[in-house]
C-alpha cells in the first residue's frame, strides 16, 4: 500500500513534465515540448559537463542564451559557472498589493507622468541607459563590509558608480507595470536587475574563468561558453561573494523603484496602503541541498519554487502575470519559469512584426503603453510565448494565487 501511494505521488508530480532526454551523460528533464534547436544544444552541453549533478532541468519558458539556456536550472558539484548565472546578476521581480480596488485611466496617466514635465514615475525612475543625476544615499545599498575578505574586489571598484545606478530600471525586457488582480486589488510590479554594476562583475569573473580553464586545458570546450571556477579556489569564493552582493543590489534597486512608484501614486491618490513586498530573483547561483547533497544550483531565467514560497511569473507586454506559490517539486530542483520566454530575437521581432498590429492589440486590451516605433517591437507580445501555455506546462511546479491583468506599462 505504501509503495502504491509513493508511485501515485510521483505520477502526480510528473504529470506535466513533457520529456526526458537520456542520450547524454546526465538526463535532461524538460517542462516544454517546443524547445528551439539552439537551446536544446545548450541543454545537451550542460548534461555533458563533468560536474553536473543528477540531471538538467529546463523550464517551459526556455530559449537560447549565452552558454546556458534562459529558463535552465543546473546543479553542480565543486564549481560555479558565471555564464550559468548570466550578466544581469540578480535580475528579478518585485510586486506589491495595494489597498486600491480600482483606478481610472486618467489617474493611471497622471501616475505614469512625464519626464519632460518632471512628474510621475517617468520622472522618478530613470530608464534605458540613464542613471540617477545624483548619487543616492548609501543607506539604499547593501552593506559593502560583507566583502572585506575579498581581495581586489570588483564591487569595491564599481561601488561609487552604483550609487547612481540604484533606483533605475534599465532597458530590454525590464518594466514597471500597474495591474488589476483577480483578488480585486490594484498591484504594482517591477522587473529589473543589477544594471551595469552586475554586468561588470559578471564579465570580470567570466574572463578569469576562461583564462583559468585554458591554463588547465579543461575538458569543457571553450565554444560552449561554460568556463567554471572551482569552489576551493579564491576566485570561486570571491565570485560567490560578489555575485551575492549583486543579487542584494538588484533587490535594493527594485525596492527603491517601488518606493518611487508609491511616491508617484501618492501624488495622485493619497492614503494608499501597501502589503509587504514579494521579491524573487531569476539569475543567480546558490548553495542548496537536493537529493541529499549540497550543490550549487544555477538558475538562469528561472526562479525558486520551494514548497510554500511565493513567486512572480510575468507575462509579455499586454498579457497576464501571476503571483504563484511553489510546490517544491524536487525534479525541477524546486524551480519554475521566470516568465513567458521569447519565441524570436529582438532584431527578428523588429524586422518581422507589424507595429500597427501590435499597437492595436494593446489598445484593444485597454493597456496604457509606450509602443511608438519599430524599435519597440522587440518587446511586443508576439515576440514571446503564450503565457497560458507556459503556466499550463508547470502545474506540477507552482499554483496560481493571483492573476494580474495589465493596466499601464512603462518599458525600459
């Protein structure tokens, strides 16, 4: 009877896992059946690394990245791989539930505001390559003293510049969104990372890893872009410490933006109350215990989904986003997707998508947006997977708590 119950439980947990590839040194467990060839090739590389632990997990939003698929989860023993974290260290999501139950379009426009008129979110949150005009208070930053044991700290070299980067959105797929939840409340959401600060740290340690791997004549081919740092080296330990500082900086960055967004809201609608912040990162590595062993879990475009843990899975521009709660599925290393995932690259989207069609789609949904030129098509909804299918493919990883409909969006 006990064995039957265990089998039933495993079948329930694996009901949406689409495929297991067993032709490589380690299995590849996939939560999608439409993976692009480039991403699959990268997943095979991960499965053939000499230090990969148990298996490779590929989330339903997976697509090609540098070295490792975005939407990939890799556990390793004894090493950390900078490119398996990525260049936007600590990139992630923050969401806040407000006491508001409705908001009209005119109020939304006033809250978004105008940079030229120095009002609203657009004036308070720099976007794209823009930084703060003045250095922000050091109290906004993570404590740099935690890195006192790191020799030649890259974070220390970049710290003063980071004081002007904190509280800024960045570009690409980063966004600020005001949403209507099916719980009856208005929500605020921010997607952003560690800005140029994290990029420089990531590049620094990947260069070191590449040089060290060449010196050792590593068996990992250079073309795989998966150079590694052993944990028993000074560089390996320094990377873990400085990477974690960038993860904390990315959270501090999002927190400051949320504060500025709340300031913009208060100028239009006073006395709004806010629930505690929900935060989840999707580009990092961490020491975790899985299947009885302490390993380094790399999540690149994937988020933690431990049992009972709240998370955020955003859709593409104009589609639903979700507050979720993890189920703690061990087969995914207790992980889930970080969003919808791209189906075409940025340049391809700009070349092939029709601007008027994409604008009309957003207008029909009643979303206040900033899509104006062909350049903006890199973030059009048609450049991304269907979030509904992505969510359906990970029913064994998370439960949906709140579904969030976009009302207004500001892209980086």
